């Protein structure tokens, strides 16, 4: 749950679609953390004993219930699905197109594949062992990201069709070595792709500058670190960066960018990255969403250590100790797999993710029933919307009266702290007024018998 919030109300008996906004968006001070934590903890039920991916079968009604969850669904343990269950799950839609993982299914009929492709718009993960030409023609129509997670056999024609949507189609382990190389190359961020991405970022930045004159007038890229000629023997050599001046209008890269100016260059679904591409991307201070990257060379990690924006590498599956030491020097926010975070912070991680921990073969047969599904839904819902009571509104009023904002005591929502002086000043000048408005409007609505809901963007 983030600090950016919305407030909505409705009459008892109405649905979420009937709700009306009375505060479109406002940002709370982070020291209201304790109030937000208490609000959500009061709604949470005990966690289920099993993880979703541990279930090997699912009731039709349970699938219908789970499909309402706005979070990613990891159902990779399921070995089979009824047509009714598949239809329900195909309608699942999570925030930010999070994945529906059905990687335990090693085969699908063309009819079932068509249902998934037509109805599911987000990321889709399957475990097909074989992809025919006809199946490839169905899968390629998927509008979101598609991943085939297990070892898979496919013909040259099927591979060619799926490669046409790279990198939005990822085949992790083709049996044919030639296919393996082609799919790896199609999922690699090259120098040209990095140039296109930064060029687009520049154009977006310029558009924002024109729209909002108070934004900075041009993008500023930090220079590469200076070479210390007196460095100790054995120290790392200076970073070799490809200068952004290569984007001069006369350069081939720039000409290609101009020719395809309207092309949207997304980098989050690529699994690999060339070292020279890492050196290019590291020169921007923009957030880099690289959560699709599964491995990172030592030199690429060294380049990213110089990046000064937020860096998302949460999809890494392996990392050397040397690379971890480099990433430990990154000065901005960095997002990594849970198994890796502590080691990188200490600069001593050697990491290989064991996918088999989530494999269906590791779990006994378990049926995901309606009652279990209801528990998962009840725990997910409070993290994106909660109904507030009059007592909770009163507690919020007490928390902000006289600007008495309790320092956060736990890490329930946020790991980082903010600059108190800066945020408190902004809170006093604007956001506190929005909180007071929320309190008054909520109190009035509750007295009149309405239901009031507090909702966050993430």
C-alpha cells in the first residue's frame, strides 16, 4: 500500500462499480504509516498454510473466486484444469499486467489455448512441452507477454512465428540448440535497443518540459566516472562507456530512431543484456525497469553500479559474487529477488535461483477448494482497498491533529525513509488539508449510512 490514495463511497448493497470518488488523489505523509498499518492489519486474516503454487488441482468455483484477485496468480503447481476453471482464470487481470502462472500445464488443446489468448491480457506463463505450427499461430495472438517456462520442442516454422513477437514471447528452454540461440538473441538488449530506449526517454522528457514549464529543460546524463591513473595494481580497469554523442543526427543509430520515431521501445521483458547496452542505459538517471533480466555479467553489473536512478533487477536468477559487490555500490533504489537482497547489500552474494523449489513435482497432490480460495482473496483485498469505520477515521484525526505524526515503527509498507523536513513541509502546505477534507467527508457520509473506502495505487 503506497502513500498515493483515493477515497470512494457507495450505498450499502451497491457494488464497486457504483462507487463515487470524493477524493481523487492525495498523498499522505509517511509518518501516518502506523495508522495505515493498523487499518490493514485489522482486515487481514491468518495466512493459509500452503502457497498457491503448491496446489496441484483446483475446484471450478475456487478458480472463479481466485480470478477476482488483482495480484499476480502463481498456480504453477496445477497439473490439469477443467474447461470451466480455465475460462474463469483466463479472465484474471492483475495490476500492472502481473502474471498468471500455469506452468504446470504441459499440454493444452487449441481450444483452451485460444480461450487463454483471447481473454487474458496480462503476462501468461505456460509449461507446454511441444508447440505445433497450429499452436504457435494461436499463441502469437496473445496481446500480453507470453513465457514458455519448461523444455519445449517446436518446429522451425513454429519458432519463426513466435520469434516474430520477441521479446514479448520468451521461450526459456527450446530443445533445438539453434532455436535456443535465436530465442536468446531475440531476448537480449543490444546497443541499438538501448539507444532507441534512451532516445524515446529524451522525447518524452521534452514533451513534459513543453507541457510543464517548471520541469527541467533537458535531460542530464551523469558522465562516466573519471579514470584514476594512480589506481592500485589489480584494481578494476576504467569503465568503457559508449558516449551518448553517438546519437548525433548523422549516426546510423539516430537515423534508425528517427525513421521509427513512433515505435514504443519497452525493455522490461528482455531476459539478457549486452555489456555495451548496460553501459548506455546506466548513463540515464531515469528509473530502469529491467525485471525481466535473468542474468547479469560482472561487467554489466559494474556499469549499473554507476546508475543513479531506481533500478529493478527483481527477476535475476543468478549472480556472481563479483557482480554482487558492484551492485552494492549502486546509490539509488535497487530491487532484487528476496534471496539476493541481503547479500548484495553486504556485497558478498553468490546467487543461483533454484526454480525447482516451485516445481509441481515437489508437492503432494493438493486440492485448492472454495474455502481456501476465499482465504487468499480475503488477504489480498486489504492491500488495495479497505472499508473504513468511524473509529478509524477518528484515529486518523488524532494522528494528524497538532501535526503529531508518529514515526513509523515497522517495515509493513516501506523500507526507505523520506526527508522529514521536506515531506512535512509539503504535508502542512497541502496534503494535510486533503486529509482533513477526507476526515470531514468520511464522517458525514458514514453518519448518513454510506460505506467509505480507502484505496491506494500500489
